[in-house]
C-alpha cells in the first residue's frame, strides 16, 4: 500500500510566521542629540552674540575719568529660520482592514506606525543636508535652512575647479541662510584626515564652543576609527544621571576634550560635522499628528505630518569638514 504524504495531501495550512521582520534603520542621531523647542510662527527668530576681542592694551592711568567714547556696546544679531511641513499619507481599503492578517491586527495602525518612522528618517536627512531657507508661497513649499547651510565660521572646504564655499545670509551678519554652501567640484575632494579634524575642533574651541560630537556618514566613520586619537578603552555610561550622547561608537581624545564619534546613515557622507549640541535644536510649530482625511469610497485615509525647523543658536559653536572624497 502506498504511503500517503504531504505531496499528496490537499488542505494543509500555510505556515506564515506571525511576525514582520524589518531591518530598515530608524535611528535619528542628530534629532536625538540636539534640543527640542516649540515655536509659534512659521518664521521663528533668535539672537546671537559674542564678546569683544581681547584687548592686550587695556591699561589706564590711575584716577583717569571714563567717557562715553570708552563704551563699545554692540548689538546682538537677529537670526531667523522657517518651518517646513513634512508628511506621509496612508490609505487602506475597508476589506484589508477586516481580513485576518499575519503579523498585525490592524493594517491601518501598522501602516501609521511605519509611516511615522519613515517621516523621522526624512527629517533626519533634511535637517543635516545642505539646504537654504525658503519662505515659499502658495505654489512652493517652505524649506527650513538645514545644518550645512548654517556653518560659516569653523569650516574646512576643498579647492579645485569649483572651490567649496560657505553659505550666505539674507542680511550682512543676520537673517537666515538664503544660499546653501557651495560643494567643491570633483577635483576639490580630499581624504578625511585626522589633521583636518584637529584643525576644525581647534577652530570651534577657539571661538568658544565645546565640541563633543563628531557626526559622520558610514565611510568617514570607518576612516575616523583609524585616527591615532581614538581612545584605547571604552567606558560605561554613568548610571547616576542621564546619558547625553546618543549613538556614540568611539571616543576621540582631542587636545580640547573628548569627542564622541556618532555615525549617521542619513547625512551626506561627503561632510563631517563637529557639533556642540547645546547650541542646536529642532523647533516644532506642530508636533507629530495624525489627521483623519475624508473617506474615498471604501477606503480610510489618514495623514501623518509634522511642521518643524532647525535652530542653530550660534553657528560658531559647530564646524564642518566638507568636500570629503567618499572613495578615499
């Protein structure tokens, strides 16, 4: 008698795991490390200031009087940026929502959670890119000035057919970044070296910043791991207080303090940022929200959106090594 096997059977249930495996990265190290604020207008403003240069001739005659001419007060600088709206839309049919599904009970809830994670990834890439501010109009979206478009003081840029160049402001020394940084041409690209890093860290420190993060893309993370200043030991974060650096992989011991090397999948690999996170924040006009949209026939639609902008409280607290060759 022939043995009856699964090859002969009809009606065997499928074996579909009740789990959905997703390895797409969701970390947003820039957003996670900088501050968070609320604003009340699409154009938000803040002030920056600095002390006068050191005067090594500051000596007066004993008993000398003071005059108005001695006063050298300077005005603060009024800086600006715009908020930007980013969003995702989910549309689920009524049938899909009620059928029996593996890995999730509600398709709508699952897709909303997925779109929220995608939205955060978009924000991370937008906030760290080289994008100028744009007020927008009824036909064009507003853009917030992103990190690379703010950095003008502590910069290292390549020279070539087209030299790397700093971004510009809408005013002489104030306003918002109205033009992004100029990327150097292919012959302006150079290898990311420890010397370049040390120069920018020194520049930030000299300006008064206290750099604690080097944020780099994947190629430059591997390069930075070979620098001689990398600490030979790893330390556990203290358990008696909050850990302020998120995503640190290595510690670089510079002449001006320890710097955590934080890899970022979503920033441009051709730029490396030296950051003092105390002087940066993501400002929200509207926090993440889910908005019900009108039904279209037998489908339910929802909108996930956020309105936000980048505040660089004082750009001299940060630095950038730009025009890095990602193949070197």
